[in-house]
C-alpha cells in the first residue's frame, strides 16, 4: 500500500505478486496509514449496508444518477495465488497476465459515462470446482451473473 498514491515499492521495482514479500512498503508504517488500516479492518459496519447507502446517495443525486448516455461495465481482474486454502482460488483466466493460471478473480461492476465513473460493487468469482455439483450447482454463478448482482 502506498501512502501517497502511486505505486508501492514492489510495483516500482517491476515485481509481481509476492515481489515485496518480506520488505516494507514505503509509508506503510506511517501513523495515518496505520489508523486507516485499523479503521477499515476493525470496523463493525456491515459492508453491504455501507455500499447500499453509498449507492443510494449516488443514485439520488442528478449529477451522478445513471442515465441513457451511460453504461454499466462488468470486468474481471485476476491475481496469481499459490496454495489451496484461500477461498475462490482456482485455475482460471487471469487477464492481466494474458493466460490461465491458479489465482483469484474479482468481478467488478462500474457505472460510467462521458463525465464520470464509479464502482457499483465487486465480488470474488468462485470457480465451479468449489461447488458440490460444479456448474450445475444452484449456488454457482458465472462471472457475468456475479457482475450483474
């Protein structure tokens, strides 16, 4: 995490995931960064309720409300991940690397028009192998279904 925007040390050095493992990221120990991390990780707010309220405010404001000139963009972004204990890990398409591999994919929905864009929501994609009946399991969702939630 970079304290003042921009890239963290691992990205600046051209390293991929894990490149910064064991090394401090510039600014990560700054008290303001630590306070924000604590606030976000220890918050007792229901994230769904916070997001619902955020969207309610955006939809109610004529400057940010969706209209016929905008679009809902659904996109997936994957990150490499080793191991088997992390939820949602599977052999799947990792677009940023241009190939399939073991990783975690997040599906995001973003509202966009010629003036602005904002995230609507983001959900992890769970590969079919995590479900008892695979793709036929009632709980399984394709990436598109997850993005339209």
